[in-house]
């Protein structure tokens, strides 16, 4: 039996999805799903080892590089530098997308929250594209972004979705701030923070107000052969896909349907549906651009209030108190945040 509990790769494709593919996919799909599941533990060891080391150079301003792995893999990934800050557009769409996605993420954090890169000290954002062959994931390995090309069968290339890029880079921000433990409720909050800011990166690039956004994570990543529109829905958790190979989206939308499981590190990619929907409810009740007010409230909570063992209840009290401080006691913003957490049954 597969056991993903010990393989918490913070890749965009969660273990529960890989487990479904390993059970129901074609022989080829089963092979890579199993590879991805075992690969995860390896990366985790690498990430822990790197946690003690200085991360990529802090240059003090926006600076991005892209390396081409040329399908060679490796841990850490190998591959020469093919693109750096300010270069003219590449002929390789994966290079441009990795660069632009890193830029849009940097800009959200810098322009709106005055955060200087992942570590708030201007660390360079390094990306590796074309990782391995037909690699079906994208992940932050603790100091750099790594993207597979997808198999073209279930998944398209992983640089395609700007919210996926924002999601993965936000794992780096969380690592430098609240450092939420990657299991149970703190782990689901860790995942949710990545979905929140990943979606905000996309909404800001598209200049969409909260009521116009699709609130999907990874829309366009699943190929047309798959019955589904995205990996997750923040607006309607549990409805993103329903497919013979991938199974059905397992996310609950409220505490009544909280999933108790030892799989997926205690359901970190599953129960994240609950705080995701709380953010959606708060942002749409506040109105306007979600990154301006709701995003600011969540960012300050992540930076200053949450700790490694924070639960959903703690996230609720933290965001309510931040809303009170930023916008006033009894303000519409504070009420919207309160109602949102009530709406998903956390308080
Ligand atoms: Zn994640």
C-alpha cells in the first residue's frame, strides 16, 4: 500500500492525486505517479538539509534567473543558466513563463505588501525548467523553483499557470515567516496560504476584482482529456474535477466535512479547502481587488501572528484581530472576516 505520509513534497500535485493515478492510471501513468511519490521523500531530505544553509544570493532587489535542466533531473537540479533579469524574451515559452511568473509574484509581495522577495531580503528567484522527462509536478525545493513539462496526457506544462507559480513561491515566504508545520491543520493553513497568494498573483495580473475572479487553482493545467477545470476551487471546494483517473476532488468546504486522514500529511491539500473558502468569502464580502484588503489582512497574519503550530481557529482570531487593527473595530472588513470564518464553521 502506498503511504504518502512521509513524502511531503510541497509540489503543486498533491500525494492524494498521485495515489489515485497510481491506482487507476495506465501503466505509464502509474510508473510516474509512483516515481513522484518516492521522489518526494528525497526532496524533503534535501529541503531539510538546505534549511540550515544560506539561501540563494540576496541581491536586495528583483533579480530572476532561469536554468534549463534539459530533462536531466538531479537533486538539486542540474542545468546551465539560460536567462537572467532584463534579457529579451526567450524562444522557449517555459523560460518566459517561469520568469514572468516569478516577476508577478515578486511584484505582488513588493508593490502591495512591501516585502522584498521570498526572504524579504531581496533573494534572487532561481527557476529550473524542463525538469526530468514528462515530469508531472512543480515545486519549491527550499531555495529554487523546479518545473516539469507535464506528460501532455493528464497535465500540461507546469509553468503555464501563474497561480501555480505564486503558490509554490509562497511556500518560500511561509518558510521564512510563520513556518507553519506541514501536517494537520497548520499544514492545511500552509497550503491555503499558498493558494490564497497564488490566486492573488493571478487576479492582480488579470486586474480582476474579487467578484470577477474564477478562484480556481491551476486552471488550464489539466489537459482536455481530463474531466476537470482545475486542481482546486477556493469558491467551491470539492468541485474542481471528477475524473476516472484522478478521482473526485476531495476538498471539504466547511468544518462539518473536515476530512480526518493520515494520508497527505493529515490532509494538508484536502482540508485547505476550508480556509481557502474562508478567504474567498471574506474577499468577496469586502469587494474590490482581493489583494488590497483581504490579502493584506492574511499577509500580516502570516508574517506576524501565525506560528508553526497554528490551527484554523488561531488563523480566524489572528485575521479578525488584524482586520480590526488595520480597518477599525466593527469595520465592514472586520465583520467580513468574522462572517467568513463563521461561514465555514471554524468559529
Ligand atoms: Zn503547496
